[in-house]
């Protein structure tokens, strides 16, 4: 690990796969310490931490179910114990997305997404808020382009919860601005990751062909926007919801 003290400590939930991993790989450098939160992917997290450290960066992997308040509180203690500060929380964790008609969707599917995405956001902000106030830090929520346009069919649980997460973000952004804590959001268009494992490759091709730029959003597109939000250049950006959509949604 680098002997240079990091200027920022950033937590990324769901940081071992898909968009979360892309964020971790983009933002990791010798001036930032990245905390990689995961629930099941211990080996992946350890390999990612080792790779960052070999490149001179700071990284720590922490297993915690963000839906569990006690686990999140313990994670906050670990982060503060390691570096004594927290500058940003990027909440990306989400259960896999399922596609089903509403009449075939059980309420438990709504609860599954709610507990991780909105419940997780609640637990994270509760536990890390004292540290974020001290650093005048930021929370970034990863939403979806479904909150910017007509939502896709057969994804009622996922889309409903993303709207709930956006509502929470807006309320927190207004409330915390006076104490110097900013809340921002990014809303990527369809991204081919493990969360969308149930979607046929042909469907992805059709979506890409119908897009003005003839491609879908990549994890790198979203990671770049979050990298900007975490930089000093975004210090006056609050309550923004950046569309990472290539113009299909504006």
C-alpha cells in the first residue's frame, strides 16, 4: 500500500461487480482510499483490493449486508478505525433485476429491492452522517434512467424502488445542504451487467440498435460521471441527477 495519506476516503456499495466495480476501478488512486463493500463476493473483493494496493493505492474490502443496520454500523466503525474519516458514500448495491408481469410479481420482490436500495441508503446515511458532516462530504445514489422517462415494462419492483430512492435523495439533499453534506444522483440507461443476467443478448442488441448512438451505457460511462462528482470540480453540485443515457433521455 502507498505510504501517502489519502485525501479522500470513499465507500462504494456493491463494489465487486458491474457498475460498482467500474466505479472502484475508475476512482482508485494514491490520493483516494476506496472501501469496497460486498455481501457475497469475498474472493473478488480481495483480488480487487490487492490489485489496487499493488498499483500504489489504498483499498479495503468489507463484507456487510447494507440492509442490516448493525452490519452497516460496524462497517462505519471499521472505516473510521482505518482512516479516521469518510468523504463520500456511493450507494450502488442492488439485488438482481427480474422481469415479470405485475400480476406474477409477489410483494416479496418489492421488499427485496426496497430493503437493499432504500433501506440500505437509510442505514448508510444514518451510520456515516457524523463523519460526512465533519468532512463536508457527499452521498451519490446510483438510480436508473427509468426515473427519467416512461419505465420499461415488467420491472415494477425495481422501478418503484428507484423512484423511492430518488425521493429520499431529494429530501436528504435539501436537509443536509446547510451542514455541508451534498446528495447527488446518476441515472444510467440500460447497462449490460450481472444484474441483467436474465435478459437475452438479442434484446440488448435490439436496444442498442434503437439508440441514437447505437450503443448502450457502459459501466465506464457511469463511473466517469461519479468520478466527476467526487472531484473538487463538483463542489457546488447538489441535488443533481445526471442522466448517463447518450441522449435517449434528457
